[in-house]
């Protein structure tokens, strides 16, 4: 499980990342990456202290059971790789229908390859 401060929760957060961020497509997922999150209005919750991630798993992936399984797998894979992102970054992972039959190893490979494409050379490890 990702801690609350590491999750995207609201629609405007997802929209900003998808609209203004960079995109990398992989066979099982599409990654949307925004290196600098937009300013939040004053008076809201305190600003996040690290990279955040959000997940989009639509009905094209499968029924409810399949979508929840894919979401759990993606959450575990992203949790292991979130440390690679800058603390000001947001990431949205949109599952493709192929993710329904993919194992965790394939999802991890696709995520790592996508992050490698999105991060500048100086940030990669």
C-alpha cells in the first residue's frame, strides 16, 4: 500500500499530470510524468513531501475483480520504484488491456523502462 502522502487523490491532480506531463507508452501501461507539480491553493492541506503516484484502470482492462488485481499489482510495482522520481514529481499509470494477463515481472519491466524514458539522464540511477 502506498502511504497517503504518496498518492494522487483528486481529479484536478490527475488532469494536470495527464495534460501537462510527458508520456511514455509501454505494452501494458502508459505512464504520464510531471516533474514539477503545480502550486496548490493556500489554505489547503500541507504540500506533499515526496513523489506521488496515481492509477487509472478502466473497464477495458476487465471486470471488477481483474481491475482490482491489476491495481494492486501496479501499486506494489510503483511503490518499489517511486524513490527514483524527484520529490516534486507526480506519476499517473494508466493500465492497458494487456495488463490483465501480465504478471508482476512484466509490469515491473514495463514500468522501469517507461521511467527510464521519462527521466532525464542526470536523474536516472
